[in-house]
């Protein structure tokens, strides 16, 4: 399974959910699960996994190169812990033509569970950006999940993205990051986005502290881990 997580507003919790999902899938808590590849297109994953800032090339550098194939992609991998490999984002700004399609092809035939942190596709113009292009292509291979809080401003952006005429960015499901005190609930979000809520993750100070300490991988907080295990079953990983 290849699952792509993305958002329409910064700070939604996309990278935290992606890291948690990859760790849970890799079996940090249950060794019977298979190994996992986490592909970071957003840049925060090394810090989330408690790693130093990578000095080696990453996904964007692979996308910028004219050549380099599956082996070159594999050489990008960092191995923070058993069962989990990370392709860091890298630094290159311009991508070579056809490379995003090639990346999608290679990830599509991976044996491992692949989790992609697609980052924030911020506004209407984002739907024609390179990042959106890649997220759209990845969505053709596996579930594409929008990470969103029950926030009116975020939902307006989703609706704007959806109503664009050419190849709108439409997720297969929503990961709802719920905070206390919001007026909108899961039903409102599902209705606005037009797809089901596949998982609900609570904003939990224990999760925030684990992120800040770079300890998310070593002990996934219980309720967070349960929500993510449920999500893995939902998407058949
Ligand atoms: N479930 C959660 N409980 C508590 N805090 C959370 C949770 N998820 C994320 N956070 C906190 O919210 C902030 C934003 O999270 P994160 O970086 O994952 O969001 P993002 O959508 O990836 O943001 P960006 O747009 O910057 O990439 C961080 O401070 C993180 O610690
Ligand atoms: Mg992020």
C-alpha cells in the first residue's frame, strides 16, 4: 500500500500523522508488521524521527537528476530504526521532466508499505504546482488522505481546490485532527470535503511533547497509536 498524506493549511498535523503512521506500520509496537518506507516531500520528517539534519541527498535531488533509478532511490534511504526507512526531502528546487512519473512508478511496485508526507498544498494556485502534480500522481496508486482540522478556513480551501475545472485534487478520505472547542464536527467535515473521515486523531499534549522531544518513534502515545492502527486497517496496509 502507498498512502499519501497532504493538507491545505500549514500546521494541520500532516507530518506528525505521517511519521506516526510510518512508525506504527513499521511495527515499533508490533514486530509482526512489515517494513515501511517513509518518503518526505515536506522536510520535517528527520526532526520528527529524532534524526540530525541529513547531509545526504533526498527525494527532491533524485527528482532533479536526469538519471538515476531504483538503486539511486534506494541509496537515499536513511534507516532510523529497524523496519523503518526514510527518504529525506532533499534540497533541489527544479525537477526534471518525467521524473515525478518515474518516482511514482517505482514507489508503486514497492513491497513495503509506503507513507508519503506530501506537505501543504496551500491554495487554489497550488493545484497546478509541482507538489500537487506529484500528489495527484501518487493518488492514482494508493489512498490519498487529506489531513485537516475542523477549521472553516481550511475547509474553504478544500472546496476551492475541488471546484477547479482541470484535474481537481480530491482525496479518498480525511484524517481529522480534532481540537476541543471547535464548532464543526466530523460530519460537517465529511460533507464539506465530500469524502469519508477515515480516522480521527485527537490533539493531545502527549503527542505534542513527543514531537518536540523527537521521541515519537520510540514511544507512540497510546490513543494516537490506536487511531493510526485503525487507519492502517482502513486502508488495507
Ligand atoms: N495529534 C497531535 N496532538 C498534539 N499536537 C500535535 C498533533 N499533531 C500535530 N501536533 C503539533 O502541531 C504542530 C504542527 O504539526 P505538523 O508539523 O505535523 O503539521 P503539518 O501539517 O505537517 O505542518 P506544516 O504545514 O508546517 O508541514 C506541531 O507543533 C505538532 O507538534
Ligand atoms: Mg509538515
